[in-house]
C-alpha cells in the first residue's frame, strides 16, 4: 500500500504542476495575442510582443504555442478576440487593488472578479476609484545573491532607470514606462538577467493591515485573483506587520 500511495502522490503532484503550467501558458498566450493585435506580429518591430515572447520562452512555453498566439493576434488564425481591461476595487481594511485583465468574454469575467472581491470582504470599484494611488513603472527583479548590487546600479542608471532598491532577498530596478525597453536592453548588454520583468503599478502610499482576520482575507484575495485565468497581474497597497505574518506562518 505504501508504494501505491507514493505513486498516487507523485501523480497528484505532477497533475498539479501541469495544471499550473497550463494556466501560466494560457495567460502568456493572451499577452502575446494582445501585443500582436496592437503592434503587429514581428517581435523585432514590436517591443511589447518581443517582451511577451521572452516571458513565454523563460517558462519553456512551446514554440508552436507562441507562433499560434502571434497568428491569432494578427488575425491569421481565429481566437484573437482578447480584450485588455483594468479592474479596480477595495479589499479588506481599505486596501486598494488593481487587476490587469485579458479576456475573450467580458460578460463572464466581470461577475467572476466581482465575486472574488465579495467573498474576501472587498468590493469591485468604478473606473479610476483607486488608480490615483498607483504609479505605472517598469520593473525588473533580480536575486540579490546572484547579482552585484553596484554593477546592477551602474548598468541600470546608465540605461535610464530611476532607482535600484533592495527588497528582502531581491534587488529591484524601477524606471519610467517610456524607457522600459532602453533599460531592458542596457541590462542585457551588461549580461544581467532578471528573474522577472514587466510594467507594473507601484503604490504611492500603503495601508497597514494590523488585524489578523483582515490579513487572512487580503492574502486570500490576492491568491484568488492571481489564480484567475484572466488576471495577468495584481497590484495592491498593503503592508502586513511582522507579528501578524509570524502568527499566520504558525497556522500553516
């Protein structure tokens, strides 16, 4: 029985990994479709598409999947009807949340996202209800243990970045969206490869979540939004105190 149980556990874990990979590839396909739809199917002439393709390759998305997504975006294949939307709302404790959405069915996505907010004690807001609390930035993340901070700072600032900051065990490069591709190319020339990169929203102020029940609900909201097939990225302006984080870790 022990051997059978072990095999079953392996099968279950593999299925979970495959499901997670499939979900990620689906999100990346939508990003490629939208990029190709907006700027054409040539990555050399379309910086947004070039980045989307690089993101897909970084997680071993098959070449056929990438090419098929590009053709959907340019109209060579059916399935390119993907819209880009921003949803805004409030989570528990007044936390502001912004979701970048890519969907082929707005009528399905809107009520699903609204439901996620509601079950976590939040509510979906109107357009521009929280957007003013965030700044759009180019964002590159590096493992601090793998990059020399001074080398990174010199390369990033020379390429046009605004700031290089340490956050825990990572180093983060921020820049204006207008110079995102310049910074990316500058980092590439310096042989500096980020763990992740893209355009994101940085909060201009933060809400301290100092109630453990609110913290649970906020983290659950982030988890459910991240897991939704149509959500490309989520930005929120909360901080959770170390004592509450430690208490939540003890519960796991």
